[in-house]
């Protein structure tokens, strides 16, 4: 163990930074992708394709996780000041 660098704290910072810095925007993008209409040219009588119930459920779950992470971050900031 280096006396100048706390390696235990360093790996924790890297993991949280990757999850919050890249993971949450990626999860938000998955939610937007789940809301995107799926084109089905073989479906008769459909003028406008929809995302479907599963798409809405996946998008809602992704957005709920992102909002929970934002709320947790705000709570951590408020409680530490």
C-alpha cells in the first residue's frame, strides 16, 4: 500500500464515477430507445407504430432508476452540508 494513495478509496471512486458518469446516461438512453416506435411494415391497418406495453414498462423502470439516483445524490449533498 502506498502511503500517498489510498487504493481502497481510489477503486471506489472509479466504480462510482463509472456508474454515475456513464451508467446513468446509458440507462436513460435505453429508456428512450424503449419508447421509440418499432416499425412494422407487415402490420395491416396500422398507420402509426407504437412502442408497446413492454416498451413503456422498460422505459418507466429505466427512468425511475435514473430519478432515484438523482434524488439520492441530492439527499447526500443536502445531508452533508
